C-alpha cells in the first residue's frame, strides 16, 4: 500500500505529463509480453526439423514429411510444408509458393515492434517536455512571489526533473527488449530463407534421380516372356 501511495505521489509531483508516460509504460509492457510469447511460438529448431525431414524427402515419404512439419508451429515449418505440398509443380512454382507464404509471415513477426520503437523515442521527449513546462511554472511562481533567492526554485526544479527521469527509465527498460525481438525476428527470417533453399536443393536432386530412372526404364528394350510364342507378334 505504501508503494502504491509513493507511486501516486510521484505521479502527482511530476505533473500532467506523467499520465501520458504512464500510458506509454503500460503499452510497452503489453507489447513486450505479447511479442515475447508470439516470437517464442514462432521460433523452432530449424536444424533439427530439417534433419528429420531430409531422409523422409530422399525416400519420397512425402506424407510423413508433411506430418513432421505439422508437428512444429511457426513460419519455418509452414514454409517447408508449403514446399513439400507443392512438390508436383516446377521449381519456379515451388519457390513462388514458399515466397508467398514468407511474405505473409514476415509482417506477422515484425508487427508491433514499431510500437516499441515509438515508445523508446517518445518517452524521453515527453519527459523533457514535462520538465520544461514544470520549470516554467516554477519560475512563474517565484516571479509572482517576488522571491530572489536561488533556493526558492530548487523544489520546483526537482519536481520537474521527475518527468525526465521517468521518460528515460521507460526508454532504457524498453530498449533491450526491442533489440532482442528485432534480432530474433531477423534470425527467424534467415532460417526461413535457408530452409527454403535447402528444401529446393533436395527436391531438385530427387526430381533429377526420378527423371533419370524414368529415362533409363524407357530406353530398355522390350523383353518377351520365355513362354510367349514369338509368332503371335507376326
């Protein structure tokens, strides 16, 4: 209860600008929690996933490969699933299907990071504005009272600086989360690109091997069964 009262006193001393700063801090906390959970769900062990998929793809067990992709959530598994599902297309078609999905998934990873960036920029500016307006009020009070001693405005300036300290605190606390989320999103996007390229390479090899087998089978001479009378063909 005492902590709450101290917080309310601090807000009151900081002036009107403390209310927008309080709103910015609530927004920052909400976005940090939401982005943390979302990015955690989107992140998968891409190397392990592809390690499991590779033998299935080489053995043409495409149904098992799709089932393995669906066991993981996130854009990496979704892109690999799209590539395997469209394996019957040419390579340009497979690539387009994965690119289309990547274009939809990337904004979902990056959404609301701009909100954190705005909070980091705006909070110190709002705090500075509160300090300036507070100092103006303090000087006006001193001028109106006719006080001339420097210590007369000390209390007003000290209270005005609360807004700047609050704004800087919000920005300093939010910045590491913003940098971490930005880095993780970049890593996930990179994993999407690498996984898509590796999948295309494996599909290219399997298609090439299948085509070679098909051509070899077509080039084999027709072998008649031993018990078939060759006169039937005449």
